[in-house]
C-alpha cells in the first residue's frame, strides 16, 4: 500500500529505533531526563528562542501556546482555514476559554489590512485581543509556504498593537526548504512557535513548543495540568534529536516528489491540481469526474493507494520519507487506472 494520506504516517528509521533503545533517561517531570533536556536545548538553539518544551503533539503545542499567552474571555485571531481553528476540536474555547475571530487568508498569508481590522479597539464592550496565530506551511492551503515578508508584517502589526503571535510551524522545516531560509529566521517572526517532529521529520511522536523562558515555564505547567508530563520521555526525545539533526535537509526530496506527482496528475483528464505545490502536499479537484470523495478514495485504495478527502471534491496527497519516486510513479498509475474504471 502506498500511503499518501499524511506525512504523519512515517515509521521511525532504524537509526531512530537504535537511538530509542540506547537513550539515557530520567524522570522528566523532575527535569531529570538528559535526552529530553538535550532535545529541548537543541530545539531552542535552532529556533533562536530562549527555551523549548517537548510536547506530545502539534495540537498540544498549539494549545499550550494559547493557554500560556491568553486569559479566559480574550479573543484570538486566526486564519479561517488554520489547523487550530479547523482541526483541533474547538480546544481553544474548551481549554483556554477564549473566543476566536477568523480572517480569510490567501494561500495562508494574512493581509496586514484584514489583521488590523480584526484587532479590537479599547472599548468596554469588547473582548481583549491577546494573540494572533498563523501557520507556515499552511496545511489546508495545500502546504503553501507563507513568504517571509508576510510573516514579518503579521508579527509587526500584532506587536505594534501589543499582541503576541504564535506560529503553528508543524511543517516549518518544509517552509524553510521552500523559502530557502534558515529556521531561526522564520521563527524570529513570532513569540512562540510549535514544530512537529512526527511529520516530515520522521519521529514516532512529539512536537516542540519554543518561546521566551517565561512563556515556556507557563507552558510546562499547563502541559502538566493537561496530563502531558511524561516520565522517561527520553525514549521519544532520542528520535526527536535525529529529526532535527538528520531529517531536515532531505525534505527537498519530498517536495520534488510532490512536484512530480502533481505533474503526473495534471496529465489526467478532468483532474485539476488546485494548489501551487510549494512543498509536500498536492490537492486535486475531482468534480469533473462525477464521483464522490468516498468513492474516489475507495477506488484508489483498491489500487493500493491511500489519500484523504480535504473538503468537497478535494483530495489531498502528501509525500514523505517512506515513499520514493517509484512509489509516486505507481501512485500516478493507480489514479490513471481508476480513471479507466470511471470512464468505462
Ligand atoms: N495535521 C494532520 C491532520 O490533523 C489534518 C495532517 O495529517 O496534516 N498544525 C498543523 C498545520 C497540522 O497539519 C497538524 C496535523 C497539527 C498542527 C497537529 O499535529 P498533531 O497531529 O501532532 O496533533
């Protein structure tokens, strides 16, 4: 089975499994796991932040950022298709007690004008705007790499209004590869940043939240409150270190494979590639085939290919470490084959 549902599906490499076996561990709730401490120091240094925290998932990293930088009753500004708004089960309202205000982005970028309009003024009737969240790469915009210029504008507009900024950088290393920037340059345009180790970087689990020492201390307490204080977590931090040191450079291969896939899909009658394929995600519109997402995905599965529905008549394919060029060729052939079934 060729699994292009997500880059979360990768299995840890042999080197990662060995590092897990060999990891020196201690009780991380006491701050005594040397491998976790090493991962957190490494991540903070790479991201150019004072401190970093190893968290269970991208969702937990995002939620801790919101919990640590807002108060109940505040309003936070999000792009309308952002992961935090769209895919995190309403957690910001359930956990942090904040309300959300969304602004429509363009390929993940939020315009300065819309952002400025969304920031609340000083009026007794209004909630306080305390946080702006943006995403790079932007998942629902098809892995779009938000340009550095836009990141700077978002950060400066918010900072001028005294508002903190969180960057959901689940795939920030993909953005760095696409934009030819260093990771710390990207992470400098936010107060806190979350980065997933278990997507394109191949770790079995875990994410990083980085920011000022003060915010990360608060986040550590929130993580404990949420039951995310893990004990001998060095077992999971060990592959995380390999993710950050050995897996970032190769992301360009995933991007090239996504380009190759898009090129193949564009040749298939009736299918439209609807994103610019900046990174490792390809979105296609299947409306012209008069099928449903469910039927299309089931047909693909019967040909040995897994993909996910991503909105009405939209299918997402994601390339990653566990698929190579040969798999992508087979994936294109599988779509071609189901076209023949459809047309028969
Ligand atoms: N995204 C997953 C699904 O939840 C959609 C995927 O397969 O792409 N931020 C961004 C931008 C993400 O894409 C994701 C995961 C997360 C946060 C959450 O990460 P996890 O799954 O580790 O909680």
